[in-house]
């Protein structure tokens, strides 16, 4: 029989308080080796120390009790490691989202430019290779990365002659309803000469549009400030129309550049040239 420890000694050995140990007992994570029926004193086996240390570490990483129960009950080390790895991936994703929010908030604290530089641009109908799909706004970043990677595989197709940088077209519903049409693209000289593109890629003719264009320099986490400034400019100086926003990536998103440079094009109705 393994040596028994009082709850006080077990608490010192594991750095778990008596309150935490009682909670984990009730949750079925760390049940004492025995409980005195007359006074309720809990005794723990020394071989429970390792499990207690695992519980304490996982809780410090905000792993839910239910997940810890599954980890401790895993039939083998491989399954246990897979469960832990899955939670670590969720934590990393949350950290990325937190870092993006911090970067965006710091951008709001920065001094705005004295005057927003806006260019009026008449964009003709443009042949492009594109991937389009209805997506949730929360999934847009991940979708954009995958779609751009898939689109890049078409650069060597027979008849493909790229004539501009990659871009994106975002439907209003994507922002208004948090789900809408998204498209990534790159312009080509002609779609008539392009071989049948693979996968989700399609050769399409992007319609002509009038745009008010500004340039955002910096990470995607701070692009909301540029959207806000351009939207305010259009509301004050232009006649905005209901149409998708267009982005043009002067540096490739996620590339080696130390600073992302993105043109944002807001659709407008122009009455003068």
C-alpha cells in the first residue's frame, strides 16, 4: 500500500490549496485515497502527487475541468499528448487574437495623420483569376491565407500573364451581417488565353468601378483605423455607393516585408472628372 499523506502535507507537496483539493475531489479529478467517515479527513497517496501537479499546470493554462478529466483518463500517453496539444493550439489561437486586439488598440492611441491622403481612381473592367466564397467574418483571415496560397499555384498556367498585385474584394454583408462574399484575385492580361484553372480558381471579369483609395501601412491588426478614416472621408466629401470594398496588396500578405502596404478602395459615384 502506498504511503498516505494528510491534506496539509499533500497541499504543500502539490501547491494546491485545501479549497482547490476539495473542488477537484467533487469534480472527480483528484479523489482522495481515503476519507475518514467520522471526521471527513482526506488522505492522499504519494503516487497522486504527479496527477495533482498535472492538474495544477493545466488549470494555470485555463484548461477546462472536463478536458482535464479526459486527459487524466486517457488510455495511453499518445492520446494524452494529443489532447494536451489540441488545447495548446486553442491557446495559441487565443493569444494571436489577443495580440491583434492589443496592436489595434495601440494604433488607436497613436496620433492620426494630419490629412488623409485619398486618390480618386477609375478602375476599368479587369480580367482576373480569383477564388470567391461566402465566409464568416471571423474566418476571413484564415480563409484569405489559404485562398492566396491556392491562387499562387496558378501563376505558371499557360496563357497567364499577371499584370498587377494580388487583391481582395469584400461584400458589405461580410461586415454588416458577419457573413458575406469574399474574393481574392490577381489581375491578368486576358482570361481568354488562360488554361482551365484548377481547384476553386476561376477566370472572371471584374466590373469597372470608381474608387476613393487610401494606403494603409502596417499590420492587418491596425487596418481598421484606415477603414474608419476612409469611410469618414467618403461620408464628408464623396457620394458613396453600395458596393464591395476592394483591397490591393502592394506587399504580399504574410510575406517577408517588415511592413504590410495595402490600398483600400471605397466605391463612390463620381459626377466630375
